[in-house]
C-alpha cells in the first residue's frame, strides 16, 4: 500500500543503502525497501509518540527488527555515528521544516552522500539549503496524487558549491527543463492564483507596493518558465 509519491522516493534510494527516514510515521518507506532487499539497514525516526508506535508495530509485524530501527527523536538526532547512514529521506513535510531539520542536524550528515527530499510546499527553501550545503541536485520528479502536487528532490554531496539561479531554485533545475504536463498544470494554477492576489492588492485603497512588486515578480518568473 505504498503511495506513488513514496514509490518515487523509494526509486532514488541507492541499492544496499543505509537509510535514515526522518518523519517516517508508519515506516512504510523503509519497510517497502527492506522487504524487497533493496536496503541493508535503516533508521526510522519519529518525533511524535503515536507515529513512532506505528513504525514499531509495522516493523515488528514484518519481522524486520534487525534491519529497521525505529527511534523516537527530533529530526536527525535519531541518527547515531555507528549507524553509518549514507542516505537520508525526508518526505511529506513542508520545505521550511525539511530545511530546518537538515540545518540543525548537520553533524549527522557527515558521510551522507544522498538526500531524497519530498517537500509538500516551499520547495525553494529546500533547494536553497542544498545549494548552501554542497548538495547538488541530480534528479527531480513531480507528480499529482490525491489532489496534491508533490515534488521529489534528489541531491548528492559534492565538494564544490552548486550554482542555481532564482528561477532554478523556485521551479527546480530539472523540472523546469522537462516542463512535464504536471509541472505546467501546477504552475498554471499558481499563476492563476497570483492573478487573483494581484487584483485584490490593486483594489485595496492603499496598495502595499512591496507586496505587489513581489507578486508581479513571481508571476513574471512563472510566465517565463511556462513560455
Ligand atoms: N514520511 C512519511 C510520508 O512521506 O508519507 C510520513 C509523512 S507525515 C505527513 C510527517 C511525519 O513527520 C509525521 O509523522 C510527524 O510526526 C513527523 N515529523 C515532523 N517533524 C519531525 C521532526 N522534527 N523529526 C522527526 N519527525 C518529524
């Protein structure tokens, strides 16, 4: 019962990985991968007791206790050096939360060569963090499931600093190039929403100039990306 979204996340986990899935909830991702023999070890981190118990139950039900280790902890505090984690997945949260988990867990990222991130919103935050922390985006995907657009960002550690312009940070360097039907739908909907926002701003008695400039700038970027 894995969603298309999590299946796409799973596809980018390197074979034999030592995975940390942060915010794992039911641990569906590591359980799916371990059952297929695609990972050698995993930590399923959860900060909330209920989801942590869900993860534990799921792992025990599948008799995967030797491979997948549930941990009740905030973000990357779930990871210990002896875990020798090389791949981190963080899915199903806002981009700002994902970035803050990465930022406060930097020490645990030593030796992590791949990040697979699936922000529900605020993808730009995630790409900016990657750029500033030596992770180069190597793959991206966008999909529409259950009424939501989901982006998946895969990044590998590099020694130099990746360079992305404003448009690449907002849309994603690969998504912007591929311009898939789902990508076009997502940004067309956002453009229409911003048109409504712009109209409302202009109708107010004292239009806030900075807000207006911000909205029109974003609309221009979207128009360029869709052109
Ligand atoms: N990763 C799964 C997925 O993509 O389907 C579950 C997503 S669920 C919507 C988000 C989970 O992240 C929740 O179970 C929540 O408790 C957990 N979470 C939120 N902040 C966290 C943090 N700082 N550290 C660990 N888990 C966190």
